[in-house]
C-alpha cells in the first residue's frame, strides 16, 4: 500500500483530491501560503458502501501522520483502529444524535491537539443530526478553532441541514463497480476469484458487505436464508412463521453483539463509583450510580435498536435485489443478475407473476423500511411484509 488513500476502491478522483488537501495542510503548518486545497470542514457523501468512512479516516490519518498518510506508522495504524488521541471517530449509538452529544462534541472541538498538527473529528451518519443537534454544531463547523477539522459523512447533501452543508466542502463518492470490488477482495484479502466475484455482485458495490460475504460463512448463510423466503410463502401461517424466525434471528444476533459490551460498560461505570473497593460507604456504589446507570441503559437501548435496525435493513436490501432480478427476467432486460446463482428460483417466480405484481412487492419492501424507521415493532412490520410478498393484492395501497 502506497498510502492511506489506496484503501479507497474505485474512488481515484476522491483519493487525488484528498491527497492534495493533506499536502496543502502540511505545507500550511510549515508556513507556506495555502493553495486552497485544504479546508476546515468537509462533507463526504455517497451511497452506502461507497467508502465514505474509509475516505474520511484516510484524510484524518494523512493530517496527523508526520509523513502525510503513509499507512504504516504508529499514527496511521491508530487512526485505522479509531484509537488516535487527536482523531475522534464519532458514530451515533442511537437512531439520532442528541443535543447533549452535539454539545459534548463542540466542547471537545475547542481542545488543541495533543500530539499532532490537527484535531480531527470524523462524524459518521451526519444525516442523523436533527435540527436541534445540527444547529448546536453549526457555530463550531462554521468557525472552528484554528487546528480543528470536521469531516462529516452522509448519504447525500440533501440529508444534511442546509446551514451545515453550505459551510463544508463537498466530496462525492460513487458506487464502485463489481469488477473493482472483486479485484480489491482478491488482491487485498486473498479471496479466490470466484468467491470474490460472487461477493462483489451480491453486495452491489457495498465494499464492507462484500468483504463479509467473501470471508464470513455465517454472513453467507444468513443471506441465503433471507433469499429463500420468497419461495416459501405459500400460506398465511408460513408468512407469520418466517417473519417470527427472521426477527428472532436478528434479536439473537443483536444480543450477541450488544450484551458483552453492555455488561462491560456497566461494570466499568460501577467501578468508577467505588464498586469493589474497601472502606466505609463503598457498598453503596449501586445507589450512588443510579442516575448514571439509568443514562447508560438509555444509551445502550438506543444502540441495541440501531444494531437491530441495521440488520433488518440488510434483509430488506437483499430481498429488494432478489425482486429486482425477477423484474429483469420478466422484462427481458439485458443486464447482469445480482443473484445469478439463484436463477432457477428467479425464473420460476418470474413466470408465476407479472411485472406489476413484482413492483408492488418492491414497494412493500420500501414501505417496511419506512415502518421500521417510524418505530413500528419489527415483528409486526415483517409479518405485514411477508403477507405482501406472498400476495401483493393483500398489501396496503401507498
């Protein structure tokens, strides 16, 4: 790897722009006249999986690395693992950022860097900033301290408050081609070419998803289970049973991810309040920490919901690609199938239905995503979805 920007897949224009910015930033810190390539606030947008966070962290590494982002030094490695003292990698734990979280970011942004030339804030999912939290950040993004840099990530500029995006330099990432993703899987991670091509096609340009499908047998099995659903929905009982099974699987996976972290955070908090110590009054740690524990549990609940929603959204995305393939066959379009390995099942469903019914199934999937975002219980939303996939005539009209 030549530098940190080589981690970007299919984003040569973005890599060139950010390399230029990092070089300008280094020159400015050494007293040179700025060329205008560097700025204090960035907004990186692009479809899911295009590499927004990879690009943001690469820029952060290049700014704090003494060699401009070599990719191998202590600073670059620390940034890659979200462990650098001067690079704050901010990821929302709940569905939205809170005003309290935004205020905390503003307060931290006023601190000078501890060891590097810049204090960089990489803010993931900036589209989850509500008006109140975004307005709280606005002043700091507009006029940050001299050595603070904001790098915001979002799907599109329209997802970000206009007053925020107008104060940032916009960089647009595009979805890499399946060929580019497959080549990256083969060359960087040693995935055999056939598996790499399958994973790249199935992930539809989502690099992280492609890597998971290429290297994680359980991820492939989960996807296979989801894509088997359309041919298993023959009666109402099937719909309800499969919805319950899918949601239960997601809940179990969410617990496996969140339970150990929740327990560790709770134990650390109680130790901070004196649990396990000696002396008078130590035994009241649980009582003294009651308010803090309640705040922690609220944050953990939001994080758990976010993890579950992300997994449910992945299932919706996979099913949408499945019915896209059905529609391709029904229309006789000359384009590659996302799920070519399932062609017999796709052809069978295409013959048994019509393009209009297939489009109604896709609409039902999109509507389910909206229901989940509106806090409808997942089981109820997926029971309705399974019924609509079995018979689109039973789906509510949009």
